[in-house]
């Protein structure tokens, strides 16, 4: 199994967005990678590089610096899920998606319900629904 990294990007004046990281990528105001609409970010601000150890972040000589959890970084650093990177007024939150063994082998998910007898019957669903309704009606009193 392997981890895939993605970042949630929060820029001033824009809704959050997500970028999946498949290899080394630059982040900046005017670069070939992830472009941030933030005048306080350098044109080529930082580099993100997924690795087996974690997500490596490196400042590319930016004017305002790159910060991880509020501390300015001066050399490349290995990050894990949950770390927050700040550059200018923007933040990037590191996340991982774990690849399952069955997905790695090409499974599509259809085999999970291949046996119709393993599915929950309509009768069982109706019982569960009736049980939830009676619980809600008793808790209101």
C-alpha cells in the first residue's frame, strides 16, 4: 500500500480547492505548477515533492518565506498529513489518501456485492427504518 498526497489550498478571496500531488510540483504566483492568486506569494515560492517518507516542502528563495505550523523553514522539511504550510496569505493543508491493497491490484469495487445473498434485503432495511422512527418519537417526549 502507498500514500498519495493532496493539499487543500486556501487563498484569500477564493473558495478552498484541492490539488492531488503525483510528483514534484512548484507552487507560486507565476509558475508551471500550482498557481496561487496571492500577491504576497513569490512567482516561484516553494516546491512540494511526494516521497516514501512524507511530503517534502522546500522554499525556493521566496521574499516572504514559507512557514510550517507557524515556523519559517530554512531548509527542506518532510511533512505528514495535517501539517499546514503558509506562504503569503495562502495556506496549504497536507492530506493523504491511503491506497488499499484491492484497489492497487485493479479491483473496481463491483466484487464487493457480487453475491446477491450478501446484500441487505428490503425487509431488513424496513426494520431498521422503523426502529429509527420509533427511537426518534420516544426521544421527543
